[in-house]
């Protein structure tokens, strides 16, 4: 293995930066090893990838060290209750970010923000979540990535103070779909999907407990495409979680996901991975649907609320009102007016239009819709046209 990806060396760098050496539950280690090996032998990294990705792994280890140490120094943290979180599940590009940003403006809610997922210790005090030196530092990293690859901002702009995916935290357990999104690593993806993901969710809970322990509490609103592939681990960790499943036209979703992954991974590799991306992420969508259906059949006592992306795009606030009503949620003061104002202030395409074409990846709209015909009919998913998407 390349010295830059050697797990012992990466851990040593994290320890040197923090003065800490307890990484907690050792289940993270196999994922770190497998991912490093896949980066060397599968990802076909370019010079930037070889320079940029090892520090990303070290940064994940650094935050893990700090979280584990904080819990040791403040044992009351592990007694923090994460009560009935609202968890938005579904594939990348299914509307989970759109919905999460609306939920975030409700003062009763508490999202996982981008900066605090990477710099969790010390936990933020009230008034520190949206502004401050740590927010600014994390925003610098966002700006740098968008400078290196400007197309990312049009596809998925996420400021440091915006809600982020749970996978940002789960990546610190090295059992996460997040690492697949920045490099094409089939052996690593096959490994974590075959596991039970308990270590990742245990660590995820510890991070949430840490973040809320300084007094910034609220109803957690979370999101991740990972959850659809690990629902048993999710609800075993959060038995009272309220699940919201986003549904979107598989042809549009597949085209958008493939475009996103291609743009992100092309930052760190010059190889043409489009055939692999098309197969892998189409298979991931199918596997997500299969696992969700299997979960619903085995655990009917755990409600999953179905929400169509088309409805959310056409009537955002009305759809959120419906979600609140179905889940029995109380809205904070002025929540729906704030959502309406947020929607007006941040129109779709604010950072540029995202155009994509499934044919670029050797697919056709008709073939994708035919593959997912049962799913489309079961959930009455509205077809979109890639040249005139619903959210245009």
C-alpha cells in the first residue's frame, strides 16, 4: 500500500495533531484499511487525489479522536437522549437536501450542520452554530473545493452552516457511502454494504449526543442516502426515529446522481469512470429500494412516510405542512412563514443550472424507467423530462 494511505501512518498523523490516541470502538479500523487499499488499487487517483485525500482521512480521524476524548472527559454526554429524530431517507438527488433546508428554519428543529460534523468538539454553545471562527474555517474548505471544481456548486452547493448528510459523521467510522462519492472504490463499497453498520451508527449517536450537550437542543432533523441501505441499524440505534422517504423519477434521479458522482470523483481522478458510475449507482438505487421494501415487510410497526419529490417541488411549504401533520410534529413559532421566506430567498438554480443526460453514461430514460417500473407504479412516481425537470 502507498505510504500516504497507510492506516498506521494516518493514525499517527491524527495523534500528532491532537495529542490523543484513543479512537474508540475499533470497528472503524477495517474500513480505514479497506478504503486506503481501494484508493491505491481501484480509484486511479490523479496527483491532486493523492495529495488531497490522505489529509481528508486524517481529518476524519482527528474529529473521531476529539469526540471519543470529549465523551471520556464528560461521561454525562453518553446519557444525552436523542429523542424521536426526523430522518429523511432516499438516494442522493431525491430532494432530501431541499426538504432538510426547509426543516432547518423551524426553530423547533436541530439539523446536523456541515461545519459541526467535521469539528464537533467543543460542542457549540447557543449562538455559535451559524457564525464564528469554526464556521468560517469550514467555509474556507467549501470555497476551496468549489474553486477546484466549480461545477460542484451548481450541482450541490452546501455552505458550512447548512444542514449536511449524516454520512459526513459516519465517514469518521469509515463505514459510509460518503467515501464512495469522491472516489470509485468498488471493493470498499461492497464491504460496508455487507456489514451491519452498527459501529457507524453507534459513533453517529455519540456525535449527536456531544453536539447537543452544550445546550443546543431541538428535534433532530437528519438526512442521508446511507440510511436506506442500513435501516435496521438506524432504527435499532434510534427506535423512535420518524422516517420520511423521498420518491423521485428514477430516470431523473439516476442522471443527476451519475452527474454528481462523476463531477466529484473527477476532481481526484482523470480516468473515465462513467461506465462504472452508471452501473454502480443504478445498482445502488435498486438496492436501496429493495432494502426499504424488505424493511417495511419485516418491521411493519415502524412507519415510513412516503413523500413525492414532485409534490415538494410544486408546493414546498404545503408538503412540509403535510409531513408535520402525518408525523404529529409541532411547528415552532413562525416556522411555515420562515420556510416560505427561505424558499423565496433561495430559488432553485441559485448557484447555476444542473443539466445532465443519462445517455452520457450509456443509459436511456426508457431503459431506466423500465428497470424501476414496479417501484414507479407502487408509489405513483411522476415522470420528469430531463430537459424540463420539475425543479427548473
